[in-house]
C-alpha cells in the first residue's frame, strides 16, 4: 500500500506545477470537511464522497499499472457528480454567513472545476489519449 502511495506521488511530481498544486488543493479542501462534520449533514456527505473519490482514483491508478492516466478522474466523476447535485439542491440552506456555508460554496466551486477536467479527460481517454 505504501508503495502505491509512493508511486502516485512520484507520478504526480512529474506533472506540471499547476497540476501538482491542484491535486494538493483538492486534497486540502475535501479533507477540510472534517472541520464541519458535526455541524452539517452536507459535510458528512462531502467526507464520504472524498473517501470514495480517493479510493476510486487510487484503485484506477493501481489497475492502470501505477501509471498516471486520464482515466483516473473516473473516481472523482463517480463520487463528486452526485455530491454536487446534492449540494446544488441544498443550496437554499447553505448560507455564506456561516463558516460551513463559505466552505461548502468553495468546495462546490473547486470540485465543479475538477469535474470539468475529469469529464474532459474521461472522454479523451476513450478517444485514445491515455495521457
């Protein structure tokens, strides 16, 4: 298991600096859900989706021979598409006047941008662009 994480970090270090920053930001913003997990049901779903996405990405990385491929975004697609739909439907109850509301809006924006990349990469993968 440690070898898998090490090889992922190694593969990530070969990516452009902005990709490395983005992956770190995704990790931080999604992990931050722990700060609000007892305050809001939405953040509990964020944490569940984050775990599913992480396991999915790492599982695909392992199945792809521990190579970075465009298919890895499928882990995000599976977890974050329903999460963002749920958060969108709950938007009337998520206020920017509370720290948890600011957090959820920032997370929604971040994961939404990530999904744009992930869906694009998913399509490109099946068009023959592995990476």
